[in-house]
């Protein structure tokens, strides 16, 4: 069975074809980074228009690469995300569902990230702890099986990816700032500044990154006033990254132990961070799983595999589902799971 996956929740247009027999068949991704960079962040109207421009050509490319005329079902991101962007993907999926006479499957964006490691040669088995970290989310979730999710902790303010981007902006780096900051940090001393590890000793599993960001801002202003910012930018980046990663790793390991879980899945855009991957693998006494780097950011492959796992919920094209907010805990286990 072949599932076409469509991802248009924010600023990446992703399309993929996934086979339940052979795995990922073909995929394509278009990033809007250059379009939004001039504004320093995602502009929803521009995002929607670019999805309209790119989605059909990417679908044609993937179908051609796969060598098939039509899929058995179409999965699309139904939320959470930018409503206009979601409507583009949902409209295309439902339109093609009618044209191809195949069912469609609305997929939760974060469940897509959560199951992205299922695309790898060694997929994680249930149950596991999921650390979902991106520009919009920082969550720890106890995953007993597909659809059985319990939110253990989330961010009380900035998501960690947002904190990376804002810190990068303070240091004069471009958008998106996270990868640029991580690259700069490789040349810095992570012990140069003693930044706080917010809430690391709290008994709960929630995150907070606004205090860390403020601490960096104060050091940046001090360095600017003293005329030494350029000399210590790499140290600031490395020290910030170390504090953020220490917080994520400590909370994740504590949560896994509290839930009696021997596996951790790290997913989402920040899941591509090299220091995070290295530290959690070294410090956790169980198994750690990640998607490949190309599938950490938003992509069609994760939506396709999530759609395959939820094929029991497939229905003929009827109405477009697009939800800006959608709690992961409202999902249920598929009847066939």
C-alpha cells in the first residue's frame, strides 16, 4: 500500500510516498527560509502563497520518481500550524482524493514528528519517552502506543527552538538562527559563561527558556558596552547551547526514569542539534532514537508514515480539516493498532 504524505503546516512544503511493504519510496522538500529571512520570521500569507506555488510540482515530482500513477491513500497535515498553510495542503489532498478516488487521512503534525524515527532501519518499539523540540514546541511525552500519549511537561514560555533563534538574533546571526548558532558554538568555549539551567531542579518536567535568553541578552549588552562582543560571540553561543542542552537532557532522563521507560525518541527541528544527540546518548542508560537529519525538520515523509499507521481512519475526501491548535493528547489509538 502506497501513502502520499503532504506537509504544509508552516514554512516547508514537503511531499513523500511511503510504502507499507518497502518503506520510503520518494520524497521532496522545498524550504521557504529565503523568503522569510528578510522579515526575520515566518510571514503566514507568504507561506501560504508559496505552498500554493510549490505543492503540485512537488507532488508530480514525487509520483514520477516513484513511478506510480496514483497512491492508495493521501495523508496531510491537519494541524497544528498556520491555518492558511494547512488549508493549502488539506485542499490539495482532498481534491486529489476525489480525482484519484482514494481516501484521505488528516494527520497531527506532532504525531508525524513523533513517528519520524519509524522511517529508519532500526525503528523504536513502544513504549518510549518522546522529547519533541522545535521552534514552536518543547514537550516530554510518555508514549505507550500509537495514540496513547500523556504530556509530562511542556514549555512555560519560549520553546527551545525559539530561544535558539532569539539568541542568534542577539548575536547578529541570520534567520533561522538555530543552525547558525550551533555552527558558531563549535568555535566557542561552553564554560566561558555560567548561564542558568532553568527549572532543572524542579520536581516537574516543564521547561522555561525565557530566563536563559534574558541572561544571554544581559551578557551581550555588557559585551557591547565594553567593545568586546565580536571577540566573545562564539563563547556566548557555546555557553547558551550548553545550558539549553543540559536542561533538555536532564529533564528527559528524569522523566524517562520516573515513567520506567527504557527508550527515548528525540524529534523535531532541534533534534538535529549535534550536542543534544551526543549528550543524551552518552548520559541515558537506555536506548535513544532519532530520525535522520533530513527528517528532523518538517517533511512529507513523517506525514506519510503517520498516515500509514492511521490508515484505519482513512475516509473519502469530504471536508478540509485545518486546526491551528490541536492537543496531541486528544488523539486516540487506531482501531487496528
